[in-house]
C-alpha cells in the first residue's frame, strides 16, 4: 500500500538509534500497522558542535494528515515524547507536540578529587536518583569529554528537581554537577543551575 504524505517527527531528546527504535519507532510502526495508516521509513540524529545529539528524527509515510497524524502524535506522546517535539513536512512545522520535560544532570568528570571517581557506582547513582525522579523516568546517559549526563523525564522538570536536589547535594559525585531543567528545544525555556561543592 502506498502512503503519500511524507512527514518527519523531530524529538528534542538525546537518544541514540537503538533506543530511538525501541522507544519510538517500534511502537509507532505497530500502531500504524494496526490502523493501516502508514509506515516508519527511517530515522536519524542531529548532532551539535560537541558531537552530542540535539534531537532525533523519525521519518514516516502516512495515509493522510488528519487521523493518521493524530495517531502518530498520540503514540509518540504515550512513548514519552518531550515537549517541543515537532511534526515537519518539507521543513514546515505542521504540529508541535510532547508532554514530557527533561531533567538533565551532567556530572563533573574532571575536576573532583580522584577518590570520588574511584568510589563511584554509577548504576547505583542512577537508581537512587531515578527513584526520586519518578518511575521509568531514566532515559539514558550522554557521555561527553568532561561530563556524563543522566537524562530523566517526567511531566514537570522543576518538581523532579525539587525531589532530587537534596540527594544530589549529599552525593560526592553530585558536586559541581550542571543541572538543566527542561533541556531540549529552546522554546521550552530551559534553566541551568550548578550544584555546590562540599
């Protein structure tokens, strides 16, 4: 069956190809198959100057730009699409969507005492912060040359940070962490704060 409307879902999230497929593309294809409304035809990542992922694209062919487009948006929002995500057609924004906000915690990877890194259990840190951020909030890590980001998603980044901040202040690895609330598209008004050293 030929689907004549080519659109791109742009998700303002640091997410790699494998995770993008599991979180967004596979559920979307299943929903489109069920309604015979279209198909996922590809995807990609937009990189920033430092090599990190600014956003991810999912290319889709649809039967129409009404019910099929509504189905795409509803499915991606159920999967956790961040606020500020867009449906594009030939670089024109058809719709903006998304319900989740990102709380990004970038751990200082270079300037803390050596024993902080030697004693770090990264998986435990993720588990402890995730328990406060909310169920299934952890969406992965972003590795950089000087920082390692932990990305948590929920409906309200400010509320997540209010729950997480007291713990982060006590963790040795939390020192000097750069925290970005509502990280993603500039239109969702991101706010950056720096954790104190102790």
